[in-house]
């Protein structure tokens, strides 16, 4: 479960690499897990780890859970995973997940700024002249950027993601507070 909640952090930090405004806020949307992946008893802990991971990213302005309500099974044209994503069940009763999420939101309102991790280490995504990744596979599980970011984060490093253009610009790095850059050989650079 730790790896999947850390993935939330990765997603937020990756989005910042491609923001044209380094101060742009990020909203984490449609986060959650279906009951086919986690038991109902695991959901509250998953929510806690997810929110904790998200709150560590600077510039986070909000979190939207996947769905407010579970989808009724009478609507038979959804994929199975779609029926159990809500904070409330189909009868409008708050699920244990929903109670835990409400507690996390209340707690975050008072202390969210205290949880932010100053991201001083940047893993570099190689981009082309249009600021597009040279190899998108580098950003997926198993890709060199993805794996390096996760390795550094597991080691407790305050890591983010930067494009190669940002990495080459000391003023841009300073604006984001990045003092250490990790370049990794892109799978696409062999072309």
C-alpha cells in the first residue's frame, strides 16, 4: 500500500515538471481504489496514506476522492470496479472510508502547511524542443525516471521532477528551490 500512496506523490510532482508557472497550484483529482483491489477494511488506511503523501507536495490546493457515492448495481453497464469507489454507499450512508476521509480533511485544514516537504532534489525528464518527453516510457513504472524518483523517495530524499530544460536553467531551479539534480539516461536518447 505504501508504494501506491507514494505514486500519488509522484503524480503530483510529475505534473509540476511540465507547468509553465512554477507557482501553479495542483489539484489531485479522482484518487481512490476499487474494492476489487483493496478490502473495505483497508480503504481507510489507504485514504490516510494517500492524503498524507499528497499533503507533502508544495502547492497542493485540493484533493477530490474518486466518487462521492457508490454506483448502484442496477446500472449494469459499468465496469465492475466502478461500483465501489464512493465515500457513501448507494443508500447515502457514510462508509468507513468516507468517515476516515472526513477526519483527514478536518485534520489537514489545520496542519496542511506543516506537512509540506521542501523538494530540493530533482530527477530530470529529457524533453525535446517542444517540452515533450523524449521517451514517455521513462515516466511509467519500470521507466528510468519513474524508478529513480521512487528509489530516491524510498531513501527519504525530498525529490521532485524537472524537465531537462529546467535542469539547464539555474534560475528556474532556484525558483523551485532545487539544489541537487539527478539526470538518468533516457530510453529515448539512444535514437
